[in-house]
C-alpha cells in the first residue's frame, strides 16, 4: 500500500527538470582560483576579490612585503650523493602563469622536481617538492623533469640546467575554474545532499572516461586545465543524477547550473497499515526497466529518487514482500509494504534471482 505525503516546495516558480542549464562567465583570471575551498574573508589580506568570484579568489597587485619562509621538501636517497638543494650547479627560478598573457600565479602551487636517470629505461627520481609560488632552486647541472600543479590543473616539462648559469623557466598551465551550482525544486540544494564527479572528455579503448575527481561539493571553484569535461552531479545516494558536458576555458570561470528533479521515498515493512516498521529489513528498489537502483537495510530507510515508477522488495524473516510505487518531482512519498500473504512473493521474484542474461553454472558433485 502506497500513501503519498503532501507535496514539498509548492512555492517554486516552476518544477525542476532532469537536465542541466549551463552558463559560462567569461571573467579574466586576474588571480588564482580557489583550491576547491572557499577562502574566509578574514584570510584575505590583499585587495578585495573580483566581485563575481565570491568563493576563494584574491587579486594581489603586489608581492608580499615580507619574504615567506622556505617551503621545500628535499628527498634524500641513499647513495645518491645529490639533493634537490645542494650541488655546484646554477640557480633555477620557476614561475607559473594561468595563460600565456595572464598574471603570475602567486599561491596554491606545488612544484615537484625529478632528476632524469642516465638510463632511458629507468624512472626519474623525485628529489624535491616545493610549495612556494615562485621558488628559486639550487640544483646540480643536468636534466630534470619538473611538474607544476595548481589544483587539478598541471603541466610537466623537461628542463636542462647548465653549470653556474642561472635560469628562469615559465610554466603556462592554461588553467580555468569550474563551479557547480545545484538547485532542487527551484531552490539551492540542501547542504551535503549534492556531490559531483568530473571526468575527462577522452575515452580509452573500452570507451571509459578517466576520473579527474570525485565527491566534490557545489559552490566551490575547482581548478582544471582548459578543455571539455563530463560533469556528473548526484542528489542523494540513489539515481537522482544529472550528466552534462562543460567546457573550461583558460583564464576564465565556468559556472554549471544544474537543476535536479527528485522526490523523497521512505520505506517501511509493517504488519498492518500504519503499524510499527519492522527492523533489520533488507530493501531493494528496482526501476521500471528492471535495474536495481538502491539497496539498504533498516526499518525506515529514506532515499532521493528520480521521478518514475518503481518496485520495492522487502526481505524479512526469510520471506520477501513487494510493492509498486511512483515518485514525482519535489514530493515525498511513504511506501508501506504489508507483511502478509498478499504482498509475499516467491523466493525467485524480482531482486532475488539471478540478473537478466546471467547463466548460472551447472554444478556436478561426485563423491570420492
């Protein structure tokens, strides 16, 4: 038996859609983008942030008055005889830019220096790691591979250092920012209810995308290399999901405004209508196409589901019971499954037998 609770968010101007509306703000990146976290106002010691970048962007017109302390990690290796800061070689200064004609990045960088091996088949050795914006390193003459990371944006280059010769190397990251704004029923999504994952546009031989990051939260600026990405936003822990492609441009902030359509469903297995829910019930929610959407255990599990028709099975005390229900956008539904013969199904019913298309092995047991 299915009872629909009163609709939620009826004051919304229009219902949410299972789609994504994207808007790109082409703002020149005059400063560093936030490393996935908003910078508190109290931490902003330089000029005020750009007006439209209200999450962790600072504009610094001049370098800090006082020199920052050294922020270098030297990787010592037994029998190496060399280190990332010692030797008779020259000095190497590293500088990173957002774009070729952009401003120098002055925070949030991680530099990693690898010493190339004499054997081409051998791997390069990590000899130093530095988190200064523009470090000056003392390195022995030789060939190095240097990686500059800025959030999820990065670039790797090979650098050759000559004896007693200072060098300046610029790394152009071509980085931009991406910020997700999630809405449900015409309002911002509740905190902690939406997470999103970012995948590359390229696919491998099996047509799979490479994950750039997972479990990110909305309203935070993520630094990425310029390019096309696949954005997957999930509301709740089930199938209320939106997928769309977004383009990140170098030196610009792209805002993805995602509109989720979902309803809340709460399940209970009862011996009579309105009765107390039975504990330790194993639940399986199945979509109309037969796919398993969610499995959970408990007396009153609650899940956010995409609008549509579903079948739920409840396994308790060695028996399986089922009920059909529907979910509408921005509504809450309470699904009561009766623990009686009318709701009971055979043990080979939906959600209990082998998946469609799966052939069970034929076993032959012989006694010795």
